[in-house]
């Protein structure tokens, strides 16, 4: 029996033998594709190739791609663990053709691989295939039907379905086409509805989709029109976990060796017993409860409930390990929010098994041990990932405790039932398990609005689907698609003469010329201009005429409209035409400033890793001429002393004037495994890469421009450090002339400070009274801090005195309040205006007046800076007849506000100070109406 790892390797080897290039899995964070929440299919990393935006040096590829489907439109997280085949993280096996072979070979390869005894040898009698029947103006895929028949698939095993099942599209527009699926009959035992004699097409779980072959043959435009692609392509996908279940002869993916070691480790960490019999019971029970709400399913699992929880933990630990390893950190929005939900759901199931201590961080090492051969990056990242998960476990424990307090408050104040909205808020914000809330409500004799909870859950899923529209990228502009790659000469020079203008783009359309003043894009056959990528901004400069003297266009930026083609964004100074020759000249001042900042970024990352630890990884960057910005993974703020250490270390490298070594055309595996080069966040790498090496201090994969030696940087000055999101920090810094400008500004500030606090600087003495030496004199910063502390203390003293004076004035104003006290139906009521008092002072005054009057309702109002504060106090003996909260509501409405509080004390605010006197006068009638 093949292991999961052997299945993965055998799939890739088959297609390598068929002339395909093995391509390593891309990150779970889609590179340069904000339309996707996570990488969710094997074709994601090839999307730009299919769209014509990118060109590769191979036309056939095969991969085993890491995928996550747990958010956006693929939001079925709650089903994971309770069905045989739902997962958050899975691996997608695939083969791809970029305008090379089409349906004939795709179908032949697929059938050979899964049925040949030399390969997977699956019983043909258990296989079914589907094709597109034709729908919405698109004809039936007769070609695919004939090709399957040509593989000797019986005609009664070929089924035809509509667009919902057998037509694939990348987005609302772009590449699309029919698809053909291979299904496997798992047998009657796999039916989750107890069917014993159902036919293919039944959705009871017996017939499992194994492999999907997508035939990209059309391009859909904005109007919905389909145009045949000039080079049709192939995109296939087969889940490794499903294939392993078939080849290992088990019903559930969780019974394969891709999961059983993780389930065993989860049982050890949570103290839950797990046996093969229990696993089979869970599998059987999950079939019975498929189609129920997850919570209902969980309750129905009964004896196998622990097995379901162990499956959740096993699955979610895989997702958490790979997501954090790829740079995602727990957060309250976007990708980080989905990761947080996955982690917290696993923790919750650990608690259902009785484990209330942190345990999930230990599961990370089990995932590493199981999958490090296929994904060697886990060896380095496991420690960092485990720390991140432990931090989230600790944070969640605190959050859950707060949630328990909230639940108690809600249950005490609920009127017979826990509302669905409140239950969902506790579930979504505090991670409160639904069944826990159900039990707590039942214990207090209360119901729970399950329909309201379900509605709130569905609304959240709808919001998630709306937030992530999916792969909506457009195909490449035809004006760029047929152009050859621009030869880049900018590593060697900043001026290239006799460059031919290959194309002009104006307003998104091809043009023959630009007139003076026109803006457009120009493509040259060779150029020294660096196009924006890897965080480095594009070059600026000029195009000169062929007389080498007059400027014909100003270049304001450079970028890649498609890979390999450099577009120069220009403003024409003279008429400029296609086929014209120009001299392309980079602004060297801007280029050199950018180079200094880029090399400094490499030093900064190495310095961060040396001071903070090897868990630090780049999470984004900007390299501009005037500054640099570097985002990195770290779970706490960087202390001032640590920042100083980092600054010292990297500037020592600058002073060493170390040569910046550029190593071209290095095989990617040599760069990673022998040079130990760091890969940059969000970048795609080919088979051969460029390595930037700075002594033994820093080695990175990088296509940017750099200084020849570190001394050319001048000096690196860190300006600030802060948080970008949970687990991601940001440093901003300057180099070269930017550092000089910063020091000049600091010197100017120091001069001003010296003038303000000169006495402190010039007359500081030692503790023994003797004059201080020059070495012990306060620095301008220390002197300013001392002076500000003195001023702050003085301001606080004056503020206290002012508060005391106001309180004294307010208290004295109540000395003669007899005429303001009115008796309303036997109750004394006092209203009084006390402007410029804060809430705390008003509460103190209310207490004084209640004590003074013995039994009364006291209403105070204060106006300050146009805002109104109100407070109502009721003595304890009267709260049975009248409550402060009911008094303050109508009074607050008069000043445009609202409020509430306890029966004996309530507060409110308002915005209409002019209406305060009338509102206070109204208080007597409000009390009277309440006593009626």
C-alpha cells in the first residue's frame, strides 16, 4: 500500500516523465493577487501565465500545491471534522499545459496514471467520468466524450452535466471552459444516507469526485461573449487526501496515514482515548449526521464525539502550521481572522475533550515531523509557528474568561431566552462553543434562539463571500501580449543608447505616436530602467533624441504590465513615434538613493534576526529613494535598547565597507540549500535566481539594484518602529543624504531645546553639590524631559486647585437650596445646575445632597464647552417607587441626549446646552408622572 508521501511523489514523477517541469508549491498567501483570500487551487500560482500576464520558460508543469479553503466563498469551516472529506488545509495535485497539449493528452495522461498497474492501478469498474452537456449558448463537449470513449471508457460510464458542475471560469471575465471529472465509487458503506443501491449522480457520499480536468478554451469578455483562445490550456486538480483514501482502501480521508499520526498525537496531548474502533465509529457516525448543522452533528456523534474533536484538531493543526509558516498571523480581519478562527476552533475542541491547558502549539511539531520531507521549510519555521500558536492559546484563554462573564451577565438579564444575536456574538467574538451556551441557558431554565444564531452565522458567511470576490483578474492587454521581453541592462549601466521604441500605449490602447504633453507608456527593445518589483520602486529619468542632446520624454516610473516587458510611464516633451530610436537615461541620483536603501534593507533584516531571533521573516517592504520601510514577523514591540543594538550592528557593517557580491543565474535549490539565501515575501522565483551576498552577514534572493559596497550607504538611521497588525511589526529608516537631513533637523531641534532649557544644561550639579563635569551634563533630550516633567507637574497642580475651587463653589451654591426643593406627591425633588463639573465631581455632589436631604430625588445638570452632563440620584428608601434611570431618560431627551444606570444612580449626556435649564425644570413633572 502506497503512503501519502509516496502517492505525492509518484504523481509528480509520472508527469516529469511526460515532459513536465516540477514546480514547488507556492505560498498560501497568493503572490501579488489581492483577489484571493488564500491559495485554494493548484492553478493559482500559474494564473498570470494563463492570463497572458507572465511568460515562463516551460509550457508544461506539475505540482503538489498547499491549499486552504476556510474563508470567503469557500467558507465551510464548521463542517470540518464532521464529514469524511472536508478540510481547511489540503494538497492539490495537478498538471498544467500553457498552450501546449490540450484535451487529447490531458485525458490520456489522467486515465493512464490512475488505471495503469505501473502507476496507481485503480479498478476501472469503480470509475465514472463526466463531461459538459452544453448550456447557456456553449455547445456540448463532444470532443471530450469521444476522447473518453477512445480510452475504452464504457459509454454508460460517461455522464453529462450542465455549467454548474462541468464548466469552469476563473472569474466573471477571463479564461474559462468546460471541464471533465473522474469519480470513484467508494461503495455502499460510504453512503451517508444508508443507500444500498443508488446510481451514479446520487450525492449521498458514495461517489467521490477524484480528479477535475479543466479545458481552458474560451476568453469571456465583460458582455459575456466567449472568444476561443488562440492557445487553449489545461489545468487539472486532484486532492491528495481523497486519492490516498482510495489507494489505501479507507472510507474517510482521516483514516489515511496523512492524518492518523496527527490524530494519535492529539489524543496524547488532550488525554482523549483513541482506538481504530473509535475512529471507525466516528467515520460511521459522521456519515449518519452529514447534512445536519455542525452543532447538531456534534451532538449526534454521542460516543464518537471525542473522535470528531480529534479530527478537528488534526486538520486545524495542519492549517495553522502552514498558514503561519507562510507569514499569516492571527488578527481580527482578513486572512489573520480566518487563521484565528481555525486556531480557536481547535482549542475549543481540545476543551471539549477536557484539556484546558495549552496543547495546540505542541501539535505543530507533529505536523513538521509528518510533512517536512515534502515541505522542508517546516524544519526552520516550526519553532516560530509554535510560539505564535502558544501566544494565541494564551490570548484565547483570557478572551474566553471574559466571554464567560459576558454570558453570565446576558443570562441574568435575558427575558426567558438567550437571543440568537447574543449567542452568535459570544461565539464569534469570544469563541464560546454553541453547545456550551445551550447547556448554560438550559441550566437556568432558559431557551436559546437557534434560528437567530443560524441566521447571524449565515449573514457572516455572506459578508465573507462578498468581501472576497475570487479570482477576478483580467487577461493581459493584447497590446502587450505579443511583445518580446525587454532586455534589461540596468545592472551594468544607467544609460543605453539607440533603444528602439517597440510599442506606445495611450489610454490602454496601442498608438503610433505621442504628441508633446501626452502621457503614455513606451516599450523599448533594451533599457537600463529598473521596473518596480520586490518592493523596490521603478526608475525615473529621461529619453533623449538620437542627437543625444534634447529630451523627448520624461520617464516618471517603470513597471511590468506583463512579466518580462518593461513599460516606461512617460510625459512626451516632443513628438515621439514607434520605431524611433532614443537614448534611455536613468536619473542616477534617484537610482543611487534607492540602491542605498535597498542594500540597507538587507542589512536590516540580518540585524533583526541577530538581535530578535531567527523567527524574524520579512512580511513586506518598500524601497524608495527617500526612505525604506520593512515589515517583519515578531510578536511584541521592539524595545529601545534592542533598536539601538540593531542600529549599531548594521552600521558596523556599513563602516566595514563590505563588498556586496552579486551571484547571477544560481539554481534555486543551490541558493536555498547551499547559500542559505533568504527568500523575500510575496515574490515568485524561477528555477534560476540572483543572490545578493554581503560577507557572512546577509544572503538573500533578490533581483533589485544594490550598492557596490556597504560603505556607499553612508549611514542607516532607524526613525521609528511600530505595529502593523497582530504579529507583524514595521521599521522605517533612512540612509545617505536622508540620514544627513535627519541629523540636521535633530541639530536644529537641539539648538531650540538648548535655548529653552539652557539653565538646566549649563548649571547642572552633582548630588554632592559640586559642579558637574562635562561628561555628566544632561543631554538636550534629558534636559527637555526634565523641563517637561516640571511643567507637567505644575499643570497637574493647577488643575487640582481649579477642580477644588470648582467643587467648593458648587458645594457652596447648594447652601441655600431650599427654594429649589419641591415636594412632588410626598417626595422631595431637587434640581440644580452646576456648570464646569466633571462626572466624578457631579457624583460626589449627588452623594452629598442625598445625605443632606435624607430622602429625595436629586437631579444635577452641568454645561461645559457646549456639552451637557446630567446625573440623577435617588435615595435607597425611594427606589421601590421611582428609579433614577426612568427619570433621566426624558430629561436627557430635552438636551438631545440619552442615558441610563442603576435604580439609585443614572447618568446621561447631551449636546444642547441652551436647553439645560428647561430640561432641569422638566424633571419635576417627570417625577410626578412616574409617581402617578
